[in-house]
C-alpha cells in the first residue's frame, strides 16, 4: 500500500500532455496499484497518472456506486491505458464535477452524454465500449487530464475565477 502525493493547481505538470504507455509491464501495474490506494484514500472516483506526477496516458476509475439504491458501495476498479475516444454523442449532460487537483471545489460541466472509447487494461488487453452516465463523465474528465486540461477550463471565465478565488480562500484558512 502506497499513497502518492496528489498535485494541485497551479502545478505546471498538470498542464503537460501525457505520453503513451509503451509497455504494460509490472512497473505500470505497480503504479496502478498505488494509484488505486491513493484514489480510495482521497477519496475520489477517478485518478490520472499525471495527478501523481507521472505524465503517462494511464488512469483509474472506481465509481463505488451501490448495486441498488441504499446498498453498500461496491468496488469495481477499472484501468484505462492509452485510452481513445472514438465517437462523442451530439447530446450533452450536465454534472457537478470536482477534482482532487482543485480540492473541495465543484461546478457544473457540460459534456457529451455518450462516448465510444477504446483502451488497454492492466493486462494489455484491448477493450472498446459505449459509455454513458457517470462513467462516461469520469472518463472524459480523466482523459482531459492527459491533455493538461482541468474541469475549470470548461467554465466561463467568471465561474472559473470564482472557483479559484474560493480555493485560494480555503488555502488561506487552512494555513
Ligand atoms: O473524485 C472525483 N469526482 C468527480 C466528480 C465528478 C466528475 C469527475 C470526478 S473525478 C474526481 C477525481 C479526480 O480529480 N480525477 O481526476
Ligand atoms: Ni480531476
């Protein structure tokens, strides 16, 4: 079990474009394990490698949703290596997003409500699927990280500045 420090805005590495994973090997699998430890501890529902200082095209997601209303959260860890979005729907959905790199700040972001995606898992096996709902939102949010994009970049300038002001205030209060 290893917890990795999570980079926060305005760390310049969060603006880097992550590079493809060349080989899905034990080193990558060890990083994936540490990323799950870090994500569950945070807690969060997704984490991109660049958020822990490794600018590679790799991310993990676990929505930890209850199987049925009111039930216990069920762990369903998913690993996405070198993910690609093949198609995006014209129809959009709005969701109040947060980000471990913009701690405790939330704002509504509009994104396509269905995407077709392809990726490799931690064994190097390829998957192609249509994703919707929170999983589709989360994958798009994580894939933005691979391009150096944060959810606040999708907001109007006014809303983005409000979020950054609240973040600065929170940091002042915590200091
Ligand atoms: O934990 C997280 N919650 C979340 C909520 C709505 C949309 C996206 C996310 S991802 C976020 C964790 C994170 O920062 N991943 O990059
Ligand atoms: Ni994020």
